[in-house]
C-alpha cells in the first residue's frame, strides 16, 4: 500500500488503484499510514527544492478525512452516511489535488523589448489586444506575465496607446519620473532622455498620473496634457488639442510655438540626422507642420521664417544664428 500512496502523491496512480486507496483511507490505520508516508514524501520534496503548496493541500485533506471519521464514530447510527460523505468528498476534490501535486513550477519572469530606430515609426498589438504606436528612437518593454497578472509597460521615448478595457487589471506605463494608470483609454506619452520635459496627453477616457511610488499627482480628462519640467521638477496640466501631440503616428509633426532647440531633436529622430545648434538660435520659437516634406525642404522653410542658416559639416547639420538684414 505504501507504493500506492507514493504513486498517488506523484499523480501516477490508476483509477482502479485510486478507488482501492480511497476505500482504505476510511480506516483509522490506513489514514495513519497515509500521513506517515506523506510526511516522508513531503520532506523529500522540500529537500529537492520543489513546491510544497500541494503538500499543504494534501495535509488539509487528510485532516478533513480524520475529522469526518471521528464524527462518524461519535454518531454510530449515522456512520454509513458519514463514510459516504467522505467518499464523495474525496471523489469531488481528488482531481484538484492531483493537479496541485503535478503543478509545474512558476514561469520565470521574462521581458520583451521593442525598439524603433531613428527615422522609423512602428505599431504593435500587446497580448491583450491593446495597440501601441511607437515613435522614432523609442524603447517599449513588457513582461511575459502581461495580461495574466499585470498590464505593465515601460517606455523610453514616445508612444501612443489604444488600451483595451479591463477594470480588474489596470494598464500601467512606467516613464521613470512619472507613472500612468488607466483601465481603457487612448493617450500618448513622451519622455525622451534628451528632452528637458516629458508629457502625457489624453485623447479619450481618463488617466491617473502618479509618482514613482504610486502617489496620485493629478488626473487628466480628454483634451488635457500633463507636463513635467525636469529642471524645475514641476508638474502641471493644461487644455490642449491632442492632435498636436499625437499626429506623428500618421506621419505628421505639428510644431506649435516650439523653441528651435527642441525642434531639432524631433528632426533628428524623424530624419535620422545629427544636428548642432547655435545657442543664440535655440530660443527662436516656430509654428508650422511637417508631413511629406524632405529634410532639405524643412530646412529651407526654417531659414525663411527664422534668423538662421543650415550648413552641412560632414555628417552634421549646423544651425547657425544669422540675423536678418
């Protein structure tokens, strides 16, 4: 019988032998031997480093059997009914116990990283069917538990999310200095390392902007933008047209009253071109849009509306300050 007990604990006992073991467990002597063998098996499992959660479930099962038997002896007139109850209970949960015993080890955490090079824009579907547009020079990371016990992603760069609704499993974006939490919505984020600011812009739904310690800092409604200044460490929000911040996913860049120093960072990513800018020209603010224009066409436009000149020096384009006469 000892071999059958071990086979049962390892999930290798046939149906006929399992029936015999269950009948034998009704006897006090049988239950005592079962517990002794199980204790030895438990110790061996622990030394081998395997999960013992199944053993704890078996221990609870054994205790329940013993309690049922003691109750049956104190009420001899109802003994047949009590034994039948024990038998039915074992049949009902036996398959669950075997599943626990044979449960495979927990899947180790692994990460998937999606990168876009300068000059590229891509889109992907996450495991929960949420869609992500990934701008140039961006890294997006998620783990293999995504959609199971979390919906966490990490972004360095710029991305736009169309999130599937799931109130039981919030969607979270780690931006470093800030975190974003939603259940289902459309929003964009930007946190390039070479920028002095980062932002979260909401197209529809609702967004909670949090600190790295998950403290709620502010909530966004549609057509609102949260802007974090990395120099002053100040966070604020304002009413905006989201399209000005998210149209890049359609290949359009809107420049609205933006300093030339920040504009050249966008040009570097869109056209995969290095720039150097004269500090005197960096604070010139411009407003225009880029759609299908080549880099040469964009530079000619900038020269026309700003006091600058673009000069090619080997692989670098220099933006020189040149006051208009």
